[in-house]
């Protein structure tokens, strides 16, 4: 419980509770880890919902894999409320033989949908698996992959993380025009 707001190393002001229950360890086949929030705020935005991570054992490639369900999630901001749900799959590609997270690499697939602060619905689909490299921390960890964001009434946005570097740069394509996003 964090009763007094404090700023974390990532520069965000946090307060409240994050509750985690689990049936086994992260690496244990069939374990379920459930995260919920109790009066939890990030930069004065109320975060609510549930995340359920289930270890599904090993896939045909011999890699450990997990399902991740985000249920009834919302962020209450000064501009309005964002609501969403998500179902993803996380495949642990490398680093699972050590307890050093900096050598961990994952492939993420899946989709989400919700309603934005403007009360407009949206959906998102990962169209090319996201390559997540925890060795990139504290920088951005998505090194490659693509996602399609489809806001209702607007043209799809294609997000491409394709440079395979530990930077935060990505491209957004709308109607065939690509806009590079460079983060310093």
C-alpha cells in the first residue's frame, strides 16, 4: 500500500495498492497470476481492472508460453475515461534458463478493443509478433513487430517497430503515408 504519493524512477507519481494473487510461480506450468488495483493512481489517473497471466506450459517449439487477459480495464483521466479489454499470448523465446531478466526475449501476439476518452470505440491487432527484449531496459523494450489500430470512423493506423534496436523509435502509417516517430 502506498498512502503517500511518490515518484518512481520512471518519473511517474504513484499511490494506492496493486494486489497480486498467484497459484504458483511464474515458471510453473498452469500457474495463474492475477493482478487487480485498489484505489491505484498513476499521475493522478485512476487505474482499474484485472490482468490474468496463465502459464500454459511449453509449446511445440519447446518455449514456455502464457495467455494474458486484461478484463474490465479503465483509466480515469481529467479528459475522460478509457476502457479496454485485451487477450494476448506471450512466448518466452530466450532467457528462461536463467533468473536474470535482462536476457529474456518474448514474442507477443493478440488483440484488444475499447472505448477512448472521446467515447469512440477502437480495436488493435498485433499483425506481426512484437519482439520484446528486456535487455533494452530502462529504454523501450519492443524491438520489432507491427500492430494495426482501428479507431471507429477513422482510417487504420499501422504501427511499425521494425528497426530491431533498443530505441523508442517507430513509424505510424496512415493512408499510405508514413510518419516516423523519433523519441529522444
